[in-house]
């Protein structure tokens, strides 16, 4: 059995999570619930859960404060639960920590619990929480790290500003850095393209996305973009004007 604690300032949310776990995830048992950060930290220390469902924003702080308050003995996996996707979306996703949006649906809960169950069974590294808290305290993305699980099952950390280009590789995503490193991620290209869409990255064609700061030159007449490393990527005609406009802004 997986022992869990639910921390959410809304009683209705705590009850819904507990009921859905009872109905759909019999391998998870709820040891305690809490309505704010301080109580949540106390319940975690008392029950030593393997899984914690964390509301992002509570009256006395955030789910990040709960992680900070228990980081000396963080032995659990966390699943953030929130109604506000965009506020901390990139901070959480870049660290490969699970996030469920309210109202919670069965599929999202099952997917999160399944992934966490595998991490618990495999005694997975808690490195993601260190990356998460570092990114949280450096809200400027120029200081962020990106946690990537490669196709060998290993976890790699990339300094986000060093990413020059990412591209489709069959069902996976290939990262290229400004130092020449290549990393084949287990997740698909579309996952990262969606994640980076509001960051200073630009998808130049159906197969590639580049970091804007790595652009050296744009040859609009021939539909080419030269990157600082010397790499040349093609940009589709309909994206050329948009890219030039974005760079001017």
C-alpha cells in the first residue's frame, strides 16, 4: 500500500481526492489530510507518507513552502493539484513533477498515481524536487534547469538557456545544446513544444524549435535561420514574418 497525505485548503477538494483514490486507486490509502501548509508539514512529519497531494496556493503559503518545510526528510513523491495552470506551470513541468488540474478527472488521477507508483517502486531519485525549488526561487527562466528523462531511463539535468534547438526524433524529442551535447528525451517533441511555447523559443517548422537568443542570422529570402553554433534550420514561409516581428518586439 502507498500511504498518502492530502493538503488542500478546500474541504471539498480534500474529500473529492480521498473519494476518488478510494474508488479508483485501491493501492493508495489516505493517512491524513490538512487544510494549510503548517498543518500539512506536521502531518507529513507525523505519518511519513510516500505520496503527498499538494494544493498550490493556500492561506499561509504554497505547496512549495510545504516542500521547503520538509526538505530535510523529503522521502515522498508529490502531486500538485491546482485550478490555476499557468502561474507555476513551467516551474513544475521543467522539474518533471506531476500536476493535476481541478476539477480532477479520473484519467488525470490514474495517470499521476501510476507514474508515482513506478517512481516509488523504483526508489526514484528526488533530484526533481531540488530542481523544482531552485526554479521556484529563480522565477526568471534564464536561471532555470530542465529535468529530462532520456530513452535509457536515466535522468539528466539541462541548463535551460543552453538549449539551442529541439527536434522530432520519431516518438521522442532530441535536445541540442550550445556546447554540442545531444540528448534524446523519452517524451515526444510536442510535449516540450507546448511547454516552451510561452518561453523565448520559437517553432520554425513542424520538426524543430529554437531558442531565440541563439539566433545568429535570418535569411528570410531563402527560409533559413543560422544559429550561433553554425547550425542551419529551415523556417516555413508562414512563420518568417511572425518570427521577424517577434524579434523586433
